[in-house]
């Protein structure tokens, strides 16, 4: 499984009139015959005051837990498992 990740500010305001941020993690299809509905998608909103690398790391960990397996790292050689 290969993932794509975007972390960006949305044009959605919270109760304090501050922009909300969103992390969006999507599985990249590796086979064109695969249905888009079968691909993994994870989304989580973040308050403007919480945007940092620790929050993003926690969101990625939640996505891994929701997916049941971590994505492949394209920069590492395949494991022999």
C-alpha cells in the first residue's frame, strides 16, 4: 500500500474565525482495475492553534491504526517477510 498525504489550510473557519487545517491521506492505486471505492482514505481536521509536526505525527499514527497496516516506504528496499 502506497499513500499520498496533503496537509493544508481549508477555507473553513472555526468558532474563533481561524482557519481549520486538514490532513488528507489517500492510498495510491497501483492497479488500474482496482475500484476507487476500495482505496484507503483518512481525513482529520486540526485547529489553527494546534498545527505542528507532533499533531501531524499523531494523525499519521491514527491513519495507520485505521488502515490496519503501515504504507510502504518507497525509499527503503522491500522486506523479505
